[in-house]
C-alpha cells in the first residue's frame, strides 16, 4: 500500500518539530543556563513595599537603568515578575512609585504612564502622552479614601501636570503652563499640588513653584525661590519632597558648599553649610503621608561621608538641624524606611550596618558586616526596619555595590547577591579554555628544538606526569559507577577545565557600563571573573565595535568607538594591554583580518578610512568597509617599505533612494562537509561555495521596498539581487548567511499567488539557495576547476560566473530578529536558523528544512522530492513551541546570538545576550554521536553480564554433552 504524496508531505511537516526538538525535559538546567536579570537598580526607583496590606511580607521593587520593572523576593533574591517597559534598552531614568497600603504600582518611562498589579505584575492601565515624563508621584485623596497618580510632562515648550485616577486610569484634570521653564518635579500634600520648574536660562536659573488646587488643578499661586543664577543646572536640585506632610525642595550651589531648603508652599528658604571637599550630596526622606517630616542630607567627600538630619515644623514651616551622624572614612550608603510616624535611617559602611531613628542620634542597632573575603562597597540601597521589641530591631538592606552587584544584607549577613552588572551586554565572543601556562611554554619549547631533543623532552615529561597516575586511578571506580548509575553531579564547580566533548568553553561579554565578564558555559554559566568599571577603557554607555578571542594566545581583544582597546586573559580577566580613549582616532567599526603577525582586529575610522599600518600587520584578504556616502567598498593593502597602505579596488553604492541597513557574511570558519546536494533521483546539484561573498540589504523608505544584493568581495560584482515590496522601514531588518544560502527577515506585505490578489501582513523570511548550475550534475562554467579568480573571465570575457539562485519567501507566525546560524565542527550536521522572538521573549531554532526554497510550489512533492525531505510549499510557517531552546524561560532584551561548534559533530553551543544571558546546546540532527541521559547503561551492563555468566555456566554442560556423545558413538 502506497500513501498519497500529499499525505506523506503533511506527515513530514508534522513530524519535523519532534525530530528536531530543541530540549528534553530532563535536560533543562543541565545543558542550558539562564541569568535572569533586571539591570542595575536606581536609587530613586528601588524600595520595599507590601503588596497586600493585610500581610506583613514585603517585596522588593525596582525600575532598573535598562528600563526593566520587576519585583524580587527578599527571601531568596528570585524574580517574582518583571516587565520591559521599553523595547529599546534605555540609559537610565524613569519613575516608580507605590502608595501606602495599595496593591498597585505606578511607573513612567519615556512618554507613557503605567499602573501594575503589585503581586502578579499584570498591567492595570497604560496612558500614552506627548513629550517626556519628568516626574511621577502618588497623590493622597482623603475625601474618598483613594490614591491617584500625578504625572509631570514636558511637551513642546509646555509644562503639563495631570492627575490620573489610580484605579480607572483616566485623566481627572490637566494643567498646562506654556512657558520656557524646565520642568523638574511634582509634589503634593493634603491640600495642594506643587509643580517645581527652573525659570530662566542655562547657568542662570531660579526655582519656580506653581501651586495648584488638588480637586480641579486650578492655579493658585506662583512662587519664585532664591535669586537669579542661584541654580545653574537641573542637577543642582537635589530633592523635591514626596508625599510627606510637609514636602521640601533642596538645592545646592555650584561649588557644593551650601545646602538650601524650602518647605513647598512657603516663600522662605534656609541655608546650611556642607562639609568641606564635598563631591556629592543626596537627600533621603520618607514617602508616606503619616511619617514624621524629617529628612537626611548625605554628603560624600573624597575620603568618606557624613550625614545631617533635619526636622520640619508643621505649624511654622521652619527647618532646623536636629543632629548629625559622624564622618566615617570609606564608602557609605544611606536609606530611609518608615513605620507609621517613625522614620529610620540605615547606614551601610564597609564594615557594619547601623540603624538610627530620625528623632535622635542614638543607635538603635549595629551589626558587623559578615561578607567573607570580599566586602561589598555600597553605592546606594533600600532598607526595611522592623521593631521586634522595645530595644530589639531587625533590618534588611538591598544595596548596589561598586561592582554593580545587587546584594541584600540582613542584620549584617549577606543573604543573596544578584550579578546585575552582567545585564546590558553589547558584545560577546566564545573562547577556548587555555591550557596551563607551564604546559604552553613546554610545548612551545619543544616546537622550537630539533626533533631528537623534542622527543627526549616529551618522553621525560610524560615520565614525570606518572606521579599523578595513582590519584587518577583512585577516581576511576567512582566515576565509572556514577556514569553507570546516572548519578553524575551537574552542580556548579569552582574549577575551570576543558572536557573531551568541547562543552566547556568561555563566553567573554562586554557590557554597556564598561565591564567585562568571563562565563564558564559548560558549568551552568558560572561567572569566572569580572573587571570593575574603572579598569576598563571607554565611555558610558560603552560603544563596543568588535570583540575577538585569540585561542592560540589565550587572550580576548575588545575595541571601542573612541579608539580605545583592551586585551585581557580569557581565563582570568587579567589585563595584558590597554589603551585609553582619545589616543587614537574614533573607530566606526573593526574587522578581524589575517596577517603575517596573526589574526587581529583592524580598526576602521569614520567614512571607512583606514590609517597606515605596519607591514607585518597588513591584511592578506580584501577588507570591506562602509563609506561616508552610504555605500561600501573593498580595499587591499600594499606594502610600502615597513608600512602598508590601503588601495581601493571596488565600490558599491545602492540606487538613489536606497539606504544600506544590514550587511551579513559567512562565519569564519564555515566548514562544508559536502560540495553538492544529492537529489532524490541520485543526481547532484553542486553548491556555489564562494567564500568571498557578502549580503547587503538596502531599504527604500519612499517606495517601502527592500533590495537584497549578493556581492563578490574580491571584484565588487553583484552576483544576484532581489526586491521585496511593501516592507515596513521602521521595523528591524536582519540577515544571515551560511554555506550556499542566505536569508533576510523583515516585516511587510506578502502577496498570495492564489489568483485572488490576497495579501498577508507579517514577518517574512526570504531564503535563497545558490548553486553552480540549474542543471543537476553540471558544474557550470568552471567545471572541475579547484580554483578560480573573481577578477579573471571564465571562457568568455563578457560572461561573468554567476550562481543559479532558487528563492522562496515564508511568513512566520511571530516576529523574529537577531538571526544567526548553527555551526558544527565538520559541517556535517544540518543547519538551524537561530532567532530571537521579541514578543515571546524566547530563542527559536528553526530547522533549515522548513525554510528550504526548493519546496515545490502549487503541487505535491514527487516521490523523489519526498526522499530529499521536501514538502509542499506553504507560505505560512508556524513556530512550534518545541522549536524553542529557551522552552519556558523568558529571555529579555536579546541584542545578538553567538554560536560556536563543540567537539561533537552533532552539537552547537549557543549564547544569547542583552539584558539577560542565556546559553544552551542544540543538536539540529539529534545527538547521534553521544549517549543520552536516558540510555540504560545499567540494563546494558546487566544484560552483558548475564550473557557472560550464562555462557560460562552452559560451557561445562555443552562440553560434557559433547564428551558423552563421543563415548556413545
């Protein structure tokens, strides 16, 4: 019985996800790892809050510098929920507030204002406005026992204050002041709303307070504080009081010698001297209406810090200095917490945690800091103080350290640490774990001696290594038994060592904050080393142009946009060489080139210009750069004595109206296992395997069309091109290339070829295969030649050698971006397209077979095509959840995906980085060269043992039977 071809085609498509399942259940947490991050918390948007008023338990909330809003369980440091407020990673800012005894939070970022359920993180309501949000506050409404939201926007020269219903999310009233003032902050008390702005011009501001009515937003008064020029920039305003009974505004002079304060609504101001050599000032105050009107001024100097506590008289609005906390050397971080009317100040120093009351300087609790060998240096933090009895207090403080870690300290003990500095990665590379330095030197010495001496040296070395044999033999039984029983430990190890499968590799990441991290990919992504920000060159955010790992030397090189670069050891992070920014010209990009001195990152300046370089470092291949007029060009380097200069060889400029948005090339190396594709009828289509090719995508915003070009990087010849209409130029366009095929993903309209002129809008993937000829068993003009030149004609001088192209376009069920292609050691394993799904926050591994452009159109596949694995072409491709290596994990803000081959041909190592860091192992053709965890090793050994004993037991019986048979005969 033969099944119809259509039935076989459908069955093949349905079976495809199961055949390439990304990860099995028992592999979760073993072959993959996930650093679920938020970003570095900001001081003004981090606090403890009880999401249920009837419960005593609190959650820790933060809006990070990357625009991620999240809640953390203070008990274990795990993320309860998180939301990415903006799809584009921000550079700080935003606002987050929580009303006392409320079950929702209010946040603002960019021009939007949101409300979130404090327990689940679900969005309650969202409002979008014009302009940027400058401040956000919670407004107490005693007349109806609810809390509303106050939002301050700056819109086209106007300062706009809005009162928003806290539950319904509708605007109750709006105040619009059309002035040239700079909007700063908004505050309120039980009676009035205060809008604080800067009046005047830069370096010559005065503070202006606009007083509004709470019920209608009507303007009641306008107060000018201070004299002209008293405030020079917005940063001089240190604090505008939140929902306290007497909100205050404080500011400093430009030299940080005086602090000036005013109770909002009054016209008087007071001045207080600051400590000498002050470098920064912070003001801490409670945010609840029931707390006492007290605030603390924290002053930092180059040697240490001190604090002054001030009280506000509710009747006279007078501000008096109550007491001061002593000057302590080293770093200190202050935070405020309140319980009813009691206000507590927590001080975290390098050695201890101190809690004091706002009423007096008496210490309520003091705990020595027990943090092991490395003590965290606190930058800022949030605290929660609990009074257990009359003289017994407990405190937990979540501090941000100078290494960008987020650490919670409970009564002096470190309870958990989150490596939030790892978030915001902008570049990453794979690196092999270097051999030991002594072994490397020994091997290098053997390589530079005569063969006999090298042989004697090696034999002597192996004899010396026999001293480690007894210890190794002692571990063999335990390892063998653990392997048989399947009890191998998969926990985190502190050792860094290679393995025979090639799973243990290093991932070196560079972050936007100017830090470098080294992760052990084979050990659940353990952080092996990190470099503090002040050791790494570059501005913030750090604009990294390229990163490269030299496995032969065991170093990693990172180049930045300001001409800086740093070279570190890949296994320890130790700096080998570094150049600070400004010594070299700015860099537009950097490319890895081969030279007589070895591979290195060639910096490319503005407009594609390349400076003169030493002859030993001259690239051997053609270098492709972007030009200042929006095109690309190819250059070769010609030696001129000890120097080498660039010589342009070709240039490419897209047609008028088009702009290059994406350039992609094959990975280096890109091993090819087969030069041809065997068809179902046993003929062969030979692949076009020109390593010197480049994919260029150019968008025409006026015509909303995308043109994709394939260029020869030696001659600049356009090998093939295609144009796609109805492409949205505002959405991301990304391309990838491997072997003899390339693809581009974009958002646009797709015209169905069904004769009814129907169109589909969605994310499309245009795939093209390249062959030497359209005819099977035909090698094209080159025939069996092993080498050819792109600059020389083939047979006919007017006929360049062009590939035969087969293309198809598919519509995906979800948005895709950040494309990459799996890589294996020999290139035998089938390929998978790796992509980030921004809407699902997942990593997808799409089989190459699903995007094969040779799938027959308008008909069922023939039996020969079915043997190739081809199915009928269907434009819509549903991304099956079984194709997600990230499975249920939510991976936020992926910037790029990097793949590296393992020693096993079946396996490819993958890491996705951005806000989160996710790593895994994928096997596109299944793990055909290694036994899985489900393999019954014990059953196999038991079966073999039973056979051995059975054969041994029957041996005597058979022998006796043979002897008896001979005697009887």
